[in-house]
C-alpha cells in the first residue's frame, strides 16, 4: 500500500524535486539550455533558458528560496 506524501512530511521536497515535472517538454522553448530551477511562486522545477537562469540567480529569486534549506518541515 502506498502512502500519501504531503508538504511538511520528511522527504516531500526531495521526492518532489527528484524527477522532472510531468509535461515539462511542453513549455520548453528552442533556447532551453538544460537548466531547471525551483521557482519561488510554485515551488516546482521549471525548465529555464540560459538568460532565465541568469535572471533567476541575479534577480533574487534564488535567495527567496534559501528558507527551504533551513526550514524544519515539522514546523
């Protein structure tokens, strides 16, 4: 019997980010550089172009997600 894994459960984010999201190829442009990032608004992996990666890293969105690194999932 499989168990439902919910946000806050141990291993939820590791499982969520351990594989590519379904249908990820549908939103990929021709300039896709093989990059994926966890977006702050959805907390899901999304494919990014090289320009989007630079904006993601330099624009502060990456820094917004640092709380995930230190977050206690039991809080």
